C-alpha cells in the first residue's frame, strides 16, 4: 500500500493572509467579493421593493371595498393606516439591511475602482482594507432606525399616508351625503370629532418624524450634492 505523501498543514488564516499579501491573488479575490456584495445588495433591494408593492396592492384592494358602496363605513380606511404602519415597520428593517450591503458596494467603488481610474486622487479611506475586514468580522448597521424610518416615510410612505387620509376625508364627506361628517367619521363608541383629532395628531407625528432635523448618519450622495457633468459645459458632442 502506497503511502500518501505528507502535506504541509497550513492554517486557514495563513492561507487567507498569503492571499492578502500577494497583490495578484488579492486582485483575483476582489472581483468575487464585489460581485457577491452587489448580488446581496440587489437581493435586499428586491425584498424592499416587494414590501412597498404589497403595501400599495393591499391599499388599492381596501379602496375598492370601501368605495364599492355607500354603506361601507369610513373607519375601514383606518385599517389601511394600520396596514401601512405594519409594512413600514418591516420596510425600515429591510432598508437597514439593504444599506449595509449598499454601503459596502460604495466603499469598494470609492476606495478601489475610483482610485484605479484616477490614481492621482486621494483615497477616501487610507486603511480601507482594514475597515472592510472589521466590517466583515463584525457587521453593523450604518444608519439608525429613526433615520431609516424618516427616509422611508419621505421617499415612499408619506404619499401613501396622504392618499389614505384624502380617501378618508372623501368618504366621510362626498360619499356619505345623507349623514354629517361627524357621524360618518365615528368609530363604534368613539365620536367622529375625536377620531378626526386623533388622525390629525397621527399625521402631525408622521410629519415630525419625516422632517425632524437630526444628525445625518447615511452618506449623502447624488440627491444631496450639486449635479455634475461628464464634459465641460462648452464642449459639444460631435
């Protein structure tokens, strides 16, 4: 029986360290890391979009039921606000996970690809390899829950909340002409003015969360800077 030649045992961390120390091996690993991170970011974005799609679909279905008949009570639209709140909760959570992957993609683009295209520029993070390594070992959210909540309300859910609110106003006024709005707005055991006041307080709270000034943790790009140009203004395309 032939004896299998002994292989030198190399700890896994030594293998990774050797790959990191060799520029060629590191550059061969980098595209795989970048593609995997982009894939994860895209998947997280898809999950985020599906949450929004479901919220819009259920609100549209609720509208079709409430406005199908004048006998349908207006307080059913308040269920829409509850549903939107639930979807907003899940979307904020998914947005924070999406931002983790998105931040890594931008980090690689800023500190590797940007400097590869323009070596004379200054790196954003001189110790970018150590920072990526730390984030891979101990991933952390890059945006707080409150900021994520504010961003999702401003970008998506503010409009949905407004649409439901306008639909509720239309239901208790235009679509119930035989009753006073105070009667149409009431809940079982709760007077209409109390319901209207509670809704006004709810929308005021949503407005505060959406536009309350606070320390920004997410990195402002594209939307928060002056638009740039690929060419000089006086350069014409031939």
